[in-house]
């Protein structure tokens, strides 16, 4: 008999009572090769015929079971066919369908094309919806049965439904496939949620506790599907976090003026909030205790009591609830109060109850409730009773810094308002305000408070405007002229002091583009010596109008003292360098005697100290260019200018101005004095103005210094401020590649597991000195070098290899999440690698892999194969980042894209070794550090083809990992994920 269609073939088999085996053989004869059974809808046709009567047809069902077992039909076609049955009143049919589901619902798989795998996800979603509807119908019947007094039948069917639901959902693989299906078909998921609510209402009245708990468990599993990627394990087994500690120490020591937002982002780590806040306070107290006296101590005080509370206020916005966060801060303080020796030492250093000040500030900022504050204060007060050294009388008269800093903060606001007024109306009143600022340590207190609260830039801007105002003179009396000279001098000195203490960016960053450029900015950019800035003493900026220079030389040489009326101070400052050159030449050639030089230097520093600062700025540049035997007279002149003038005729606030001038000159000359091994005694200012100067031991190779200091830090377990400064100096001297390469070598030498993990945290914090550049070097040069050179593979063994993988991922994530922001001020000073360097190093046009990658993949038979010939159309380098059109001219994006291409080629390679293991650790760490919905994942640079290679690695062959590493927002990403999971 010639069979016309599928239905006829099934009916004939039933009539003639073929066995399942016989049926399969005959079916293959009737339907020659070509169309697959799924295209012919075999599963649906069999079910349709089997379910015609009130009870299912056992013979036709046996055909279906045989078709499933022998893989004639796909799981997805069977699930789709089952989900079309909706007459739940036919118990026996429903039970038969549940039995069929039982055959395979916990071991679904698909090895076909990506589209077929997505089909399986959708079919599973339909089947889940069907199971829920079936469960709801059974529960409804049970309720009705209870009312009628015949519960047994309904209860049996409900139990069967819940059993299949539980079996289907308990498989992580199935939940992962459902997660993809939910993203593919949002409307179907909404229907499932409605069904779940309805089922909950029906089951609420169920008397059988076992069935009810089983149903609740299934509901929980379904609700967990959308969020199955955002579950994080808390790091509760740790109590110390060197990374947080070092980031806080680094910011407090070197970046008080930095914006709070980048610091907040850097500090957002997966650590329980109380332990995290505790770590911040610990680092602050350690910083306070070990900060050098003077400006360093004031900076730390401002950082601890003003800036960190503001940082916590921002962190509070990211936390889940205000109440929780205040509770966490309270818990952190409870922990902190147990560290009595640390608090006692800080109190002794600051001569006050530091915790008390901190608690008040936190309460003021809304980080602590008043009740918590009072409770904590009382506890600390009781603890202090047992510390006799905190009550000595000798310190009773010294005012504690924390109190002064907290009082300075509102003063800064008042001074800014005063500076906004019209200077021409009451210059004397303004001079009085500035005079108060100069006395004692007021200036440094105010600057530290302004820096910590983000007001230093506007502070500097106001002083630049004031300085500019004094350069425009009108008809003036002698008194007005002396006030103008003083306003010019004080503003000039203050600005130099700010630039040296907090970096020139504070002054230059907000320069009004397009408008006039003010005198001080011009002078600072061209004439002021700074760390890492070498000036040319013959530059045109030091060679102004010759007639003005001659008149200035005559003025300095002939007059007993400079007349103030109508004096153009800014011109004198610009001309002084050329005048000093003339005077030096005259002295060198014997035209002027030493007595004349003394008179000239007295004239220079007699009225305004800024002239002496400008003169020394040029002399420093000049001395650098001279031979050893030619320097004596220039250095002698610097000595003459550095000392104060003992005279009756000086202007107001002379001693205060000389103190600031000395500090400025000491900073300016430090480099050149070190290079020429000269000493100049600057007048003592009562404090160490250059605490971190001369850190490197002389006559020792810097590589030795680096390895020594790293070994000490590793042994100790945390990075102190002094070490941070040494690392910073070495980074300046050796360059980023030298610095990073040598520290990675030290890490790879370490074989003790606990030490390698400690080293990762410490290196990460050290790399924060210039994270962007270090990351480019680490991911773009050092890692590819280790991975492509087989002679270095042995160094990637565990434990150092695991540690390096962890460090690389941390650096990549940190740089990627923050590289859209600005580099911090301390990083801007360093030489930045040009973007072009990275374009030539990694010549990616926007779609193609670099030459390095093409070479690496050419030894494979076909790098374009995604694991089945049908997917060959996908380029081996296509990644989510290209579909998101990420800018590939950005060096970091470029380096990441190339690193992932290299990883992909290693995974697809036929030779395994430590480098393959390293790549696995790297990917595992990427998954561990993933922040879903967070700051953009670096995994978007991974080629889609890598996924199928990764799941072959045992540790990575889990559905959750596949979901985590693919970009599920893209249809192609979902296809790749479905294909990889379905094949597991």
C-alpha cells in the first residue's frame, strides 16, 4: 500500500498492530531521506492520534516513546506537542503526557544549529506554562473533590504534576534555558507569572502540607530564573582587606583634591558593608598616626574628618536602604571601638578624642542616628578612662587638628564670599583677612579643608583674580601702593604654595578658555619649576623687553629700596630672570663686587617676596645647565635670596610671607640641590615642609630598591604611606613598563599560596598609582608575552599563575569601569602613551583581528568553525563589543579585544599546557567578578566562538557560567548561549 501522509501511516500501523521497532523500520521506508521527522511534525501527529479517546492509545504512545528514545524526534518538538493539549479533565491522557515528560525532562539536550537550540528554550517555556496550567487544574479539581468528599483522584494527579515541575526546575541547565527563553519571549513569561499567582491562590487553602511545600518550592525556583545571575557570595571568611586599606591610604596621601566619585567607584567592592566601612576607618587612623608633621598631618586630618564622610554619603546612595546603611555604619564603629590600641595611638597623636569628632561629623551627615552616636561616644569615653597617657598636662595648650579642621571648613566658605566682593572698594579690609590667613598654620588648615571639600579650585581661582586685579593700577597714594604690593605678593605666594602642595592642575584646570590669560597662569606654566618639568633658561619667556630689563637692573643696583607707587609688579616678575642673568654676568666678570650683590638681593626680597621666588625659579633652571665648576656664584645667589631681610623698612606681614617663601624656594631647589650635592639652609619654618623627599637610597640600582620594598610590604601585609611614595618615585623613574614588568616577575616567583593572594591585593593597590597605564601594559604587553612564549609557560603554574590571572582581571575591570572618567590629577603628570602607539601595536581595523591573531589562528585547520560546519558564517573574531559599536580607537578597548582574541586562539589550539590553565583561571575570575547590570563587562570583547571552546573545559562547563559570559541582550548572544548550554 502506498502511504499518502503521516496520519495514514500511523493508522495503518495501529490497524496492523506493528511493534514499535517494526513501525520505525516501515516509517523509514515510507518516508525516504530528505525531510526530517520534526519538519513532518511526527511528534504532534502521534500525540494527536493517541489522545483521541477518553484514555490514551497505548500502542501509538509506544511509537512516540520509541521515537523519543531513538532520537527520531527532537525534545523541543515533543514538548511543543504536549503543550498544545489542553483538556485537563481527561485524567488518563494527562497522566500519560506527564509520563512522557518524565522520560527526558531532566536531561534535555540539543546538538543542532543555534536556531534549533533557541527552539528548545521556547519549547521548554511552553511546557512550563502547560505544567503550571495542568497543576492549577488538578488543584482546582482537588478542591472540588474535597468539597464532594472524593479527594483521592485529584490529589494523585496534583502530586504527579508537582513532581514533574520539581524535576524539570531542579536542573540548573533547564533554568538557564528558561532564562534565555524569558529574554526571547517576554510575553510568554508574563503569562507564566500570572499562572503562578493563580496557582498560589488555589493552593493557599490546601490541607496537605507536603504538597503545599512542594508547590512553594517550585514557585521559588521559577521566580529565581530571571535573577539567577545576580547571586553573589559574600567574602565573610576574611576580616582584613588590604586593597581597601591601600586605596584609602593612597588617596589620603596623594590625592586629597581628587573628586569623590572616582574614589567611590574604586571602593565599591563585594565586601559586607560593616567590614568595608571598618576598613576605611582603620586606614584613616593608620594614615593619621603615621602622617609626617605639618602639612601632611593636616591633609590626613581633612581627609579623615571631612572627605571620607562625604564619600560614605555617596556610597549610601548605592546601598539598598538608608536605614540599613546607618545600621552598617553603626556596626562598623562598634567593631572600631574594639581596636583600642589603634584609637589610643591616634588620640595621642592628635591630642584629642578622634572618635568623638568623627562620630559627630557622621551624625551631622546623616550616616548615624543620634542615639547610636551617643551610645558609641559613651563607650569610647569609658575606654579612654583606662588610658592615662591621654590625659597628660603637657599637651593641654595644643589645639587638636581635627577640631581646627572642622572649624576651618565654614571659614573657607566665608573667605570665598569675601573674595567675591569688589576688591577696589576695600582693599585694606581684604588685606586684613589675608593677613589672618597667613598667621601660624591657618593657611595650611584652610587649604586642607578646601581641598577635602572640593573647594580648592574655586579658592585658587579667586586668588588668581585678586592677583590680576593688582596688576591694573590707577593713580595711587603711598599707602594704596603698599596695600596693592602686599595683595599682589600674598596672592602670588599663596598660589605657588597651593601648586606645590596640591599640584598645578588645581590652578590650571579651570583656566577660562577663550578669554584673557592671567599673569599668574602664564608665569606658572612657563617659568615655575615642578617635579618632572625641566625648564630652558634661554627660553624666550625669560627674555622679555630689553629696555625694561635695563631699567629694572638699574633700579635694583642703584636705589636703596624699591619705590612702590606705580610699580608694575607683574612686569618686574617677568623681567627679573633676564635682570639676574645680567647681574650674574657682571659678578662673574668682576664688574660687581659681592657687597653690590648683597644689596641687589636685599632689594629683590625686601618689599615683595614674589620677586625672589621668580628670580630663584630662573636660577634653578640656569644651574641645571652649568658645569660643576660654574655653579658656585648662581648657588650663592640662591642662598642670598633664601634668607630673610633683617630691616625696619619691610612691609606688613613680612615674617609670615618669608615663611611661605622659604617653603616655596625649598621645594623649587630640592631637585637641583640633590643633583649638585649642595646644601642651602632655608629658614626653619617649624615643620618638615618636604616629608617624602629623598626617599631612594643613593648608589643603589632602582630594581633592587623595588624588589626590596615589595618584599617588605608583602611580609607586612599592607602598604604604608612611605612605601606608597617610594613606589610612586620608582614608577616615575623607571616608567610604567619597567615598573609593572618587574613587580609581575616578583609575583611569579612567589610559591606560597597565602602570600600570592596577599601579593595580588597589594599589587592591585600599588597599581592604583596609575591604573590606566599599568593595565594597558599588563594586558597589552606582559600577558601576551607570557602566553605566546612557551619558554615562559612554566612560570604560569599554580599558585602564582592563578594570582596573576586574578590581578589581570581586577585591573581590567577597574580600568574599564573608570576609563570613561578623567585620570586623577596625580596621574596626569606622567607621560601618557599616545593612542597611535596602541593602534600600531594592535592594528585592528574595526572588524579584523590583528596580524598577531591571524598568525596564531592560521595553524588551526579552520578557526572560523563554531563547532559545527553550519555556523561557519560567523567570523572567529566577532564579539558583542562590535555589535554594540564600541570605539576601537580607544587603547584599552583595543588591548582587551586583542587579549580575548589571544585567549580564544589558545582555547581552540591543539596544544595544552600551563598557558591553557592560565586562560581558564582568567575566565573563571572574570565570571567571579561579574557585576550583572553593573558597569559594563569586559567579556563583551570575547569572540562568540570562544563560548563553545570554553564549555569543553570542565570547570567552565556549567550553564550559569555560559549565561554569565555571553551578552544576553543581543539575539546572537542568546543563540550562542542556548547552543552551548543545550550541548552540555
